[in-house]
C-alpha cells in the first residue's frame, strides 16, 4: 500500500477509495472489489460503491466512471447524471462499451494491488 494511504486515518475509508480511484489511468478500468482488496478490506466492495456514489460533490475530481463490477458491467451507471453518462465518459477515453459491459475488460483491467 502506498505510503500516503498508510498514513490516512483508518476511519476515513471513503477518502482512501477516492485516492485509489484517482490513480486509475486514463483509458483503463478497475472493479469495486479490486479497490477493496487493495485497501485490505476484500469483503467491502459494496462500501467502495457507496463511497463512489457519494463522490460527485467532492472538490477534487474522482473518476468513478472507471470503476465497474468484477465482470466489467456498468452497475453504477444510475448514479451519473443520465443513464448513458457513464458509458459516454468511458467511450470518451477510448473504452468500448456494449450492452452495459466493457469490451476487452480483462485487457483494460487495472489492478491496484499489482500496479501501485
């Protein structure tokens, strides 16, 4: 785990989620579970989703559109301004989406446990 995350308060889980999410590279995606595993809370994927649902009013941008479920599905799309906003944001980064699923999900998957 990066030094900056180790220094975070243990009760500040949402901020830790935002910090990891900001590190997802442009044109890549990760999953709620991958973020949870990275933070040492493997069974808290749902809480990662709750954190990302609450991030839209944060002063610093959190690219929540880059986080999908473990199968590449856009399960969080209803938390964006319109039903197609999440897909549009991903497509703006060159990520193809078909039937609410990231095409080539495994190839585009960014695992913070391996890459940070």
